[in-house]
């Protein structure tokens, strides 16, 4: 909103660098541009303030896939007003010459136009797409469809609006459907985790068996050597007795 001060029956307007001001005095364009600062009389002035910076519009709406599943689409459209004169002629960007406040709600009108247009193209795209494909590839497909549709919408350039970017944040089914879709994946993950646990246990059992076999073999070898030692001692004792 422009900064307006009063002094001796005059008004002084100072606008931001991102605001385009159009000042008509008795029907004649007196000032036209961004970041202006000038004096005027409120009784003979007609002012319009059009923002020319990039603006982001977040939107969320419901759609239905080809297999009759409801989904919620979250998207963001970035736009700018590239032709302030055309926008001021088509929409009510007039401001009160005493306060600088908009008399109407022009940005809400732009938001409605963009949202309805984006929603129309989203509905058309998802109506031909089953739910599974919409969840896997739907974000890119909807983004491309909405961007193409907004670029071809004749009302936008006629109102002086350029679409800078379109982002589709998410396509989500209803909560019950989402839980049902997650169940097979969770079960598969659990099965893989159980299989990995069983494999680790099998490896541990095999290692324990190998260790036990090695210990048994060592004991057998030790007993055999002890037996040989006893036999050798007996042989030595007999030899000594014979001598």
C-alpha cells in the first residue's frame, strides 16, 4: 500500500519500487510508473496501484481419477502483472486518495481466475488417469498440463498477467485409501525384515555348529594323544622291567 501524507489540503504519495502507480487528474494521466513520489489534490485525483512483483498463489482442490477415487491436489502458481495499464483497465486497482487502501479486492479476483483455470485443467488430466498412475506420475503430468493450460488461457494476457512458474506439491488420496495402499508395502517390508532376521539367525547357528565341531575335534585329538602317551609310558615301563 502506498504511503500517503497530508499537508495543507494537499496529499503526498510515495510508492514502493514494486508498485506501479497510475494517477489521473481530471481524466488526464498525470503520473504513470513504479516507485513514484508526487503531490496531488484528493478531490481531483484518481489513483490506481498495481503490484508488479512476483506473487505466489497456493491452491488446493479436489479431483477424481478415472477409477472414481477422490484425491486432493496441492499446487502453487507464481505470477506477475506485466502490463499494469491493462490490469488497471480490467480490474479495480483503484485506491482511496486519502488512505491509499484498495477500494476493491483485485488480487482476490486474480486468485479466483488462476485457481479456477488450474483446477479445470487438473480435473481434465486426472479424469483420464487411474489412481495408481496419478500417485506415481501424476505430479509431473498435472504440472505440465496446468502450465500449458495457463499459458494458453486468453484471459490472462488480456488482463496483463504472466504466469512465471507452476509447482504441484502433492497428489494425495483419501486417508482410508492411502492406508490401504500402504498396507502391502508395509507387509513386504516386514517380510523382508523377517527374512533378514532369519538369515542372520541361520548364519549364527551355522557358526555355532562349526565352533562346536571344532571344539569336539580338538577334544578327540587331545584324547587320542593322551591315549598314545599312556601306551608309550606302558611300553617304556615294560622295557625297563625286562632290562
